[in-house]
């Protein structure tokens, strides 16, 4: 094997390694994005539950069910 063939093989190996590293980076980014999106989704659900509870207490339904009297 002469030096040109050796250089070509090393270059091909470097390209393969580079492509696999890029693929791994894309996968890690996808996974972290999925986790962050999941966290935002659950935060939104918790906020909506808090708003619903506030609304129910403000119109008095939950106060009546809980036995809280205003005087």
C-alpha cells in the first residue's frame, strides 16, 4: 500500500468517525429537546390546574364543598 492509498484510507476513516460523531450529537440534542419539551408541558399542566382551582374557589363552588363559610 503506497502513501496515497494510506492517506485515502485514513481520510475515509476520519469521515466515518466524523459522521458518527455528528449523528450522536444530533441524537443527544433530540433527546435533550424532548426532555425540555416534556418539562414545559408538565409546567403548563400545573399552571392550568392552579388556574382552574383559583377559578373554582373564586366562584365559590370549592368553598361550599370544603365547608368554608364567609361569615
